[in-house]
């Protein structure tokens, strides 16, 4: 910095640590905005991207909706039948994922012009650490303005951006002035910004935790910060310390530039809600096959196997089990999710959706330190599974089907 130039934003000669400048960039109503851009007749109208509403009898959910649709109380993950009842005159559009992915690639290419330190969160949002690169564009705020301007110029879409000293605050900030917002939180004003906000803004505060906190008279982030940490530990366990730290502006997490796969899953929505055990188990086997095959192609084995089940009333549950030995075998996955299925009374509630997920990965070359008879058996299963994979690669996935 030259002697005659003004200090950069947030410059403090007494600061003992290097300030961080973390950006959370979130595209505004991404899928719906792309459709409005590509179909001028949709502009200004409520646009709902998702399943076919079928005159209010459709199945599936809303994937995304425009801000015009949100005025009717419509939001993502809402049953498409409910969305239709709230706004039957909306434009209903089937998702075009290939198009959205192409646009996403454009946007992330723009991000890369501003920093190499990018952590993708989804197809339409990411964290960017511009601490080491903002000076190429002026101040951190000027860098954010240029990111927004470049996105708008090259894609005709808008992004909302939060700029803050840490990831959590940047995420909160990006959501406050949508669409096309830019909210800047300076380090010196961090707690002044956080403390008046409702506690549900914090990461880790879901509906159950929120209810507990509200029952304690805790309604704002500042209310948490003012409580004794031991009180929160007693009531919330390890999560008490976590949300207390966040409420006091402490979030040391770094932007992770590696795109690490943390789980592999597949889901299936029934055409009609079902209580048929045979049909349910058949779908679970099919999902287990698909997840197992994807894991082997990605080179992973996993220890945590999860069943997801959604009933006719849209109440959704997950049940997980962590096994001793990592696996990518279809039969292992199927056996565990079908065991978890037995925890539900299927005679009383029809099932709408099933899902299978495997996580807690290790590399597929992992081997146990202990040699036992099961190792040789596992190697034989591995060779058989690879042979089946080759058959499916050549003749399609339906060429080989397991039976439950």
C-alpha cells in the first residue's frame, strides 16, 4: 500500500491477525430464472420448475420456483399438487438439468477468474475465499461487485452475495437481500450484525433444536451468546458448544477447494403410494444395485448405510446403521436397508418414496488388518461383482438383476 493511497476496507493497524474475506455466492431462483431468461414470455409470471402438476393430482415436488411464485407461499420441496392449488395459473416447467448444468459451468468459470479457492455447495451456490486475490480487483467489496456484474453480463442472471470474515456469516448475509443482493459484514461489526438475527439462522439449528431453544427463552443469536456455555452443553450436548461458538462469531472453517464425494444415493418415487411388501423390497433391491454400482465405479466402499422413507402424508424418516467392514456389495446394502425397513409398520401407512444412501467412505483398496476366513470369501464376492459389472457395462443394467 503506497503512502498516498487510502487503506483497504476493514484495515486496522492494531489487528493482530490477518482478516479473512469469505464470499457466499447464491444464484437467485436459479432453475426458474434460467427458464425466464430463455422464455421471455415467462418474465414477471410465477414459474414453477418440477413435476407435472396433472391438474392438481400430480406426484413429485417443486424443484425451484420464481420469486413471483413465492408470493403465493410456494417453495422448493413442496408437493407439486399443493403448489398447483396455491397457484393454478403458474407456468409449470419440467426441469432441464442438462441446460442448468451448462449454465452452472459458466458461473463457476466466472468464479475461477476471481479466486482458485472455491468450495461448491450445489449447482448454483459456492463459497469463495478472496483473501489472497481481492487486491487484483480493488477492495473485497469491489471484487464482489465485479463478480455480480460479470455473472449478469455473461449469463443475464443475478446472484446474491454475502461478504464476511467467516463462512457462516457470509452464508447468512447472502440470504438477507435477495434477489440481486450484496450484504457486507465487516469484522468490527460482526457481533452487531449477528446478535439481532433469529436463532434459526445459525447452522446446526433445526426445528427440534429451535423448539428447545425457544422454550428456554432463546429467540435471537444474541440470546445464545449471552447464555452460560455449560447450560447449553447440558441441554444440547456437543451441539451446544458449536452453536455457542457460532453465536459469538467464531467459525474457523476454511473454504475446502477439493470437491469430496461424501455419499452416494438413489431414490425412487412410486407412481402410486404402496403398502406392498413385495413391491417395496423389489425397489430397495434395485436402489441397492444402483448405489453399489456407482460406488464401485467411483472407487469407494462405505460403512454407513441409510434407508430413507417417505409416507403418503409426506412425513419423511431416515434410519442408518454403521457396519464394521466397509462394503460396496449390493447384498450387504440391501440386507441392511431391508432390516431397517422392518422398524416401520407398513400395514398402516402407504409409502410414497424410498431412498438408499451409503456414506462414511474409504478407498476401495482398503483391507482389514486382520486376516480371517471372511477375507477370502470377500475376495471371491469382489471378483464375481466385477464380472457382473462387466456384463452390465456391455449389455445394460437390466442384464443382471439380483433377487431379494
